């Protein structure tokens, strides 16, 4: 084999490799363009989903905070305002529940009385039933829900329970030893 034939084979091989590389480059550019389009579509879908989630969170927050604040206002003379803040933590959305009084944010579990927490937790259960779907019979089953509520506020919570039952169509089944809270059909069970 002459050196010219060797160069010719080498050149043919190089030209073939060049043609293959150009074809791969075209295919890779198309794949890159498709990947960029997919990435942009994914980002748009993600932004849309976040917007919908924010809207839903705002509606849920308004409903829940409204029910809880209403219950607190019905019972306490200087009520706390109930707040819900949605925050991103560890890649997830979490809700922080707080009370606010006179412009001060208060941690519900450490800085407010047990009666306030009792009323708020009752109201949260009520809000959960009101928001649940599909519509089912609204029944709250409670065991000593207001055991930390001061005697002073018992007539107000009694009235609130009656009002909510009528207004929102909620049946409340409650176990309690507090006579002032007994309302509706009373079943006494002896020990």
C-alpha cells in the first residue's frame, strides 16, 4: 500500500467521522431545543400551580381564620385575632398558627391561656368540617372540649354552641362534666 492510499483511507475515515459528528450535533441541538422547551413549559406549569395554591391557601385561610376569630370574639371580651401564615420550609408549604392581640403576635400554646386554646381548637375542628367535601352530615364529637375555659366565659360558649349549631347546621355531640355547657338533648350516664 502506498502512502497516498493510506492518507486516502485516513481522510475517508476522518470525513466519515466528521459527517457522523455533524449528524450527532444536529440531533443534540434538536434534543437541547426540546429540553429547553420542556424546561420552560415545566417552569410555567410550576408557576401556575403555585399561583393556584396561593389562591386556595388564601381562601382556606380566610374561612378558617374567620371561623376561629368569630368564636374567639363571641367568647372573650378582649379577644385574640387568629392568624394563619403559609411559609415554605424544607421545600414544603407549612402553616404557622398564631394569635395577635394589640398588635403583638402571641404563640398560642405558650403565651395564651388554656381556655383560648380550647376555643380556638374547637373552632378549627368546626372550620375543618365546614371545608370538607363532599358535603356530608356535619357532626362534631367532642370530649371535654372546654375544660380549661374559665367559669366566667361558660355562658358565652354555651350561647355560641347553640348559635353555631343552628346557623351552620352542625350537630354537636359533647361529653362534659360542666353543667353550664349542657344544651340540647342531654343524656346523663351514671358511673
